[in-house]
C-alpha cells in the first residue's frame, strides 16, 4: 500500500530525515520507533502532506504521491492523527467529528458518527462539550475518531499514548487494535516501544534521521540493542 524510497526531509539547512525507505502492506500494522528527535514525526508529516520532501519518492497504492498537499492525500484515503492531538479546542466533539468528514458527501456520514461513538462511548456522553475542556485521554480519543470520519484506508498515528495515564493508554491501544481489525492499515509512531511492537507485526527503528533496523516485531522485541535502548533493559 505504501512504499517510501530514499525520502529526505529538511528544515532550513538541517536534514531531519536522511534517505529512508520503508513499506507498509495492505492490512498491515507497522510501527516506527526511536528516540525523541530521531525524525519520526517529520516522516509522518511528509507522508501526510504537511511537509514537502526535498528528495525521494512516496507511492501509495501504486500512485506517486510525493509532495501532494494534505487535503489531496485525505481524499486518497490517508489520515493523520497528529502528535499532541490537535483538536479544535473551541468546537464541540460533534463539530470536530464533522471536520473529519469535511471531504465527504456520501449518505453514510451519519453512520460513522455512530461508529465513532461506539468506539468511544465517553465521546457520546460529551458530544456537545467543547473539545478544549476534555482530558488528554478524551482528546486523544477525539483525534482518532475525527481521523476515522474520513474513512481512511491508511491511518498514520503519531504518539497516541503520549502523556496519558496507563489505563487510558490501554483503552487507546485496544481501540487501535479494533480499528485495524476492521481492515484499516496502520503506520504507528509510538514512544512506548514495547506496546507498539506487541501490537504490530513489523517495525522500523529510526536514529538520527535514518532507519537503522527493520524486522518483524517479535525479533525486534528480542533484539538486545532494542531492548537496551528502548525497553529499559
């Protein structure tokens, strides 16, 4: 579904992503792990059209999408759940979900509101509440639900557990697993490497803007380098 070749992304004169390559197959759960500043978020921003690559190529379903803007990629079936959630604080939960569906004109939008509220009953209870008054966990639920309103085929998730209590992290990951079970393909950037590798089938390890390891998730969980650097062992 997604093929990234020799991707480079820079800020000013700084190369934040240095010629990386990765693939995500249809229906697969893949994680990208690494320390803060490794280039993971920059990679997702480039894949979602928020940053323009300086070199390399991105293909999605055999179509070259390199450098296309975010709104075009959303129409193509790619949605990003950004780091820090990025909810519209002065809009209600319901209005945030409507923003997620802004590209759609089909009659199934109403059914997807119900789907969002089924996935996240807490949002259903607060649907008229301003998003800025929600807890961090509730905002993360809303960010995921808003992305799903565009009916993505490929969902990019950037640090969904960041700053959340353990019980809320568990709930978020259970929901991510449920979304994947519906057939949505996932590329997950996550600070909790253990959780990410237990959820996903394959993983990439990023350091200083480069992919330094790529393997199936079980092998990465057993890898001494990964266990020392990212699992605290």
